[in-house]
C-alpha cells in the first residue's frame, strides 16, 4: 500500500511538472501584443515590474500636478507614455495592437484617458534628455508568463 | 553717537552693495521663465488687454487661431458648437454707434464658475488662469449658468483628433485656457494675440498684470480701461480699452 501511494504521488508530480512546462501560448485568450518604437530605447521611466503594476498611480499623480500646479515635467506624463508606446505603424496606443488597448482589453479594465486625450504620438516628439537612444530593442514578447529581459546598466 | 570716517564709509559701502544686489535679484526673478518642475505662483497674474477700437469688424482671426491652436471643432451646429472666443457686436441705441470686440473667459479673480462648481473641477490657478479640470467635471453646466460672460461651452458630441496639449471630451465643459500650455512653456503670448498681430490689428495684448514693467501694465497706465460688467466686482484678468 505504501509503495502504491508513493507511486501515485510520484505520478502526480510528474504530471504537474509536465503541465507547468507547457508553453503559455495554449491560453484561449489572445495575449496582448506589445510593441514599442524601437528608436526610443527599451528602458521605461521606472522598472518594468513597477510600471506594470503602478503606472496608473504615476499618471494620476502627474495629472493633478500638471492641471492644478502647472508642473509639466515629462517623466510621468501621459504625453510621454504615448510618444514612446504608440504603435510605430499606426502611431496610436489604441486599436488591436495598441500598447494601452491590447493589455487593457486582456485585463478587462476600461480606460477613460482617451475619451479626452489624443491616443496619437506627437509628430515630432523629441526624445527626452537623459534617455539613451538604443539602436535595436529586441521585439518584446508578450508580457504575461515571460518576463522581459531587461538590460541593467 | 558719533561715527568716525572709517565707520561711515563701511556702512555706506554696505548700503550701496545691498541696493545694487537687490534690484539685480528682482530682475533675474522676473526675466527667467518658470522651470517645468516649478509650480505656478501668485507672483504672476496673467491677463489680456483688448483694444476694441483696433478690433476690425468682421475679422475672426483670433477665433480661428484659438480654435486651431486648441483643436476646438464643431459640427456645424451653431447653437451647440463650442466657442472659446465670441465676437460680440454692441450698439449704442441713442447714437447708433456700433463696435465689435472679442469676448472670452475673463479669468476673474473671484470667478462665479468656481463658486458654483459642485466637484471642484472649475478652479483658478495660482497665476490667475481659470480652468476646468475635465477629470473631475461631471458636465452639470452650473458654471455655464453662473458665468456672466457666456464664456463656457459644453461638449455635446464625441471628439476626435484632439491636440496633445488640449484634451477635450464629450460631457465636459470647456472655455478659454489663456493658452495655458503656451504660458507654461514661457511663450508669453496667446494664439489669439499672435493672430491679431499678424492681421495687423494688434487689438489683443497678453501679459502679466502684476509686473509693473510689462507692456500690458504700461498700456493700462496710459489710457483708461474697463472691465466688462465692473459692477459685479469680479476683478477680471481681461481688460478692455475703447469700449
């Protein structure tokens, strides 16, 4: 009996390992497609993990600072987000491959920003100072399950 | 108390040094624009001076420039399309004298729109610019009713193609921002003033009402000016001459 129990557990363990090793692409929900402008560098204004979880707080804080106190630093401004993250083909953060829309659609979180704000990058957006221009950013694979490799300086 | 020669020279030298440095500091403070990370202060009070005598009848250059600058678009429905500037024509019933001049948000020191706003969306910035925070505007339009200048508009329909610096969307109220994005950038002018100058009228002048050395203060000192509806004691930031 003891041997049988051990065998069952061993089998279960082997199954669970096999399941975990299965690639994430079998998910039924299409993963968000995230593309960035390759000439803008691949380092966001804060660490990627931080931005994924807390980007809304940064934008919300900057919103009130800009609106009420006239502080127009670009680091956490929505304008800066859009200029960097707009899809190079469409120039927009919305649409099927839009940086904001695809992820928010996946997470089923409604965004109100673009009821008023434009979703398009400025035509001649200057690259903010202090952000090194990088020749090639690797095509970023979808965020979920495969954390992106970031090059730390 | 006696002061010897050396003491006197020392004191007077210090006095000269102080008087030489103090005006210098003030000049630097006035001349330099605000850095992007600095908040607005009540040191400035931005305003406009409109010379109605120079405003040409039938000219809409300021309105066109304003709407172009801020991406204000309508749907060819004059009753509901937003207007940030209106050309108002007034006639003296006794003499029949007619004149027209632009009327926009008057950027009052005591704005009635701010008093009535239930959410705090309508607010006055420290430098005197009256704005709508569309993030908190619920579209109740109390401010539109409170404004004696009919300066505010409601956006009735879905907007597209907004300018990056001028977000605007359905269900919120909007009005002249005194080109706040240009002010913050340090342009020291507005789209309407630039357009009017380009047309050769120079009827609109933008400036700092708190700065005694500014062009707007000099012009206000030279000739009489008035506020629209001065009886309301709103102390408007937009002043008129030749009305």
